[in-house]
C-alpha cells in the first residue's frame, strides 16, 4: 500500500489494513477498531451502561458475534441503530477474503444499504 494512500485520510484506517500476496487489502482487527472509535459509534457521556459494555467488548474482539437482540437494551435508539448498521457492514466485509471483494459485492445485488462514510 502506498504511503500516499495511508496519509490521504489517516482516520480511515488504511494503515491498519494488510495486503495479501496479490496486493489486495485484507481486514484486520485493528482496522475494525478504527471504525469502532469513530464518533458515530463511540460512546458519549450520556451513553447507557449496556452501550458502553458492548462497545468495550467489540474493541476487545471486533469480530464478536452479536445479534439484534444484544442491542435491544441500549437506551438510545440512534446509538443502537448505528451499531446495527456497523455490525451489518462488518459482517459483509468479513464475509470476503479482501476488502475489494467485499466492496464489489456491496455494490452488486440490492444496492448499498450502509452510510457512505463506511464505503
């Protein structure tokens, strides 16, 4: 990966991606953590205990299997919805061997259903 790609948007997490033998990008736990630390997902002062616990668990293990029912106790529905969107996106990018393949699949079929900030 070129230095210019890494320095263009440092907060995008490109530096945490790895390259496979063909030069394609692969998702790492550290890349997922960068996404979790974005302001859209990071807990705030008024976050409930459950939201904070889920976020901490995901930072520890970004591939943790969570279901919609796990998010139900989060008091702030916007926060729960944001986390559900992120989990759906995370599951999609982990379902493919490379980030490029996951983005390709994202644009096929029914269309993009995640916010542009994740793409």
